[in-house]
């Protein structure tokens, strides 16, 4: 049940419905590590999330490619806006479409819209598919493993030391960050 829900959330988010797909991936990866009644591995979580991202993005691409323009052209104000913005968008996707599709996977708002925009802009499907697959696999692997390892470390720290210790560590981290910035600023002033 858990992996099916993960697949649905990630695929629907990738197809263009703003749902918490990345949050579902993080939760599933954390649960895979915690072994609290779960019967799936981190490998299964990553494979399902990557596959869902690729499938969902391809659905979004097809919606944009085969129905996006006609949908845009139905409404007057949107049609006038699209007439001005689509030619530059098409040119942008010709030059930077692959990079955009790849990196959009890692940005929440773009993750929901990039596939539609690639389809509406008539980015060649094979090119979209390659960059989309690479981004989806890297995203699922990176986010999944990060949540798997760091999520467990955070849970262990809270369990062992309590929330007060975690708060102290957070404050120390902020103080260290500010001290580092002050030191760099001071060093820059001395060189000038």
C-alpha cells in the first residue's frame, strides 16, 4: 500500500497536479530505514519514485503537447498572453530545454510545470525523455538516500538526547554560521 501511494503522489505531482510527491518520497525513505512494520526497502522506494517521476512527467508532457495549446487558445486573456510568451518559450526550450527539464525535478514549482511547458513548447520527445529520466533517477536516488540516512540520524539524536539537545545543536550551528560569516567579512576588509 505504501509504495502504491508513493507512486501515485509522485506521478500525479510530476503530471502537473501540485501534490506532496517529494514529501512522500522523504517519508517513504525514512520509513524504509526505521523498519517499523514496513515491508519495503530503500531500493524499492527509489525505484518506485524514479519510475513514477518519469511516467508522470511523460503524462504531463503529452498533455502539454497534445492539448496544451488548444486549452490556452480557448480563453481570450490567456490566449493574448500566450501569443506573446510562447515564441520566446519555444526558443528557450530549443536552447535550454534539456537542462530545464533535468533541473526542474529539484525545484518544487518547476517540478509540477516543466513537463507541461516542454510539451506546449514542442520540445522533441526523445530529448525530453532522456533528460527527464536522468533527472527523475537522480532526484529519487538523491532525495531517497538523503532522507534514508539523515532522517535516521535525526531520529536517533532526538531519541537519545531529546528535543532540547537538538535545539542546542541548532543554536550552535547558527552561531557557528554567523561567526564564519563575520570572520570572512573581517578578512575581506583587511585585504582591502
